[in-house]
C-alpha cells in the first residue's frame, strides 16, 4: 500500500492514528534494506527530495581509481540505469565500458566521442568523467529521454558533453519512433517489442555526415552506436566521415533487431570492412580478439571495429594476436 493510501485511510477514519503510525513505520524500515542492497552494488548513495531521486554510482577508471557519476531515477522505466545497478552487482556492461575506457586512453587531446543512441547517457557520463580532454556529442531523439539525459549531464557538471535531441540515420527527415515507456532503452524507429507499451512520437533524424559539416567539426575519434536495430542506417549516413577520420567504432548488433530493418549484422561488418576496418569482440582479461561474421552460434551482441593502419598501437596492446 502506498503512503498516500495510508494517509487517506487515516483521514477517513478507517484506521486509527496509532495504526497509521505503525504501518508508516513498517514502510520506513525498508530504507534499511536499501542500505544493505547498496553495500552489494556500485550504488554508493541515493538522495531523495521533493523533485527527484538521484543515484550516485561509483565506478573505476583504467587505473582502478574510483570516480562517481550521478543519475536521475526514472519512474516507470523498469530496466533503466541507475535502478539496474542495484540488481546487477557487476554493473551495466562493465566489460564493454572498461574496454571503451581503455581505447579512449589512446585518444589525443580534444578528441570527439560520438554517442549515437545515448539514452540516459551511461557511456558519455562515464567516459567524460574519466577523460576531461574528451568531448562527447550525445544524440537522443525522444524528448522525454532526452530531458533525462540532459539532466544527468547537468548533475555531473560535464562541460565536455553536448546533447542533441535528434537521432542519426541515413536521411534527414522527421520519422516516427516507438517510445517504450517501461523500457526507454528499447525505443526505436520500429516497434521492437510489440508489447503494447510503446507510444508513437515524431522525432528528427539526420545523417552524421551532414551534422558534422553543419557543426564545422574538425574530427571524429570514437563512435558508440546503440540504436536498437538501425545501426546500419547510422553507418550509411556517416560513411564519408568514417572514411575520412577512421574513428574507433563500438556498436551493438543484434540479429533479431536488425531483421526488423531488413538487414543482417554482417552487412555492417562488410560495410566497414570495405573501408579497412577489422571487427573485434571481447575476449576476457580486458582484451579483444578478431571476429569474422555473425552466424547462428554467435552469442556476442557488442562489437568493436578498428583500422589496422590507424589503430596500430591499440591493436598491439589490447588485441590477442
């Protein structure tokens, strides 16, 4: 029973003030359970005021030094970080985040990190906190999610993260997105879950090549792409820039989602392979290993792409021969 329900029962005389006080105290004691839960997770603090609930999460950089990021708790968003951090003791995509952090350590001053499908900003927040010399361009097309992303950037006082309420694709236009209210990270240009929980909203999408030109950007060093199935469209709209700047690429690729867009993950591997990229997957012990093509036995969902002629040092240090 909610606090408000207890208050209404007491006000109506259906329970006595003494019984109301006792039941309210029972609910307060759940705070001690959170205290125990926090000690088993990466969450170090939960703050509540009249406007919002803020989780502080402690992670470690590549030198094993702790750093904090703060994120607003999202009501109704069941799988959203930071709530996920309480249920997954190892954290959200810890191995992928660690590898992205190591790859960023090779980037020069004023490098550009591009976060396509930023959602609440997990990767941008963590990498911008670790690397003040890195500047993130974080893209999130859906207004409600974008507002949370922007709030998270503000909470962490990240001057090196710029946010944009647009999506990336292979055309410049307005399109319908299916905003999954209970799982914002599953929102996409197609209704992926078909669970009846998504609402249709109109959003702007742009080609990255055109965005880079309009913003007069002078470089592109790292692309993280997680756009729930439309990754191939993002890369098609960014191909000129990828060819020119040869950024590190980190992308999610799922057969079940790409099928909704009528392509296969191998189409991405071939597209990038044609311009000199080799595909890699995590191999454990903070290493990468070469990867060929996705087939029926493939279990990986996240992939890294490096150019042997451009990322030679990264490959020598971080990849299994």
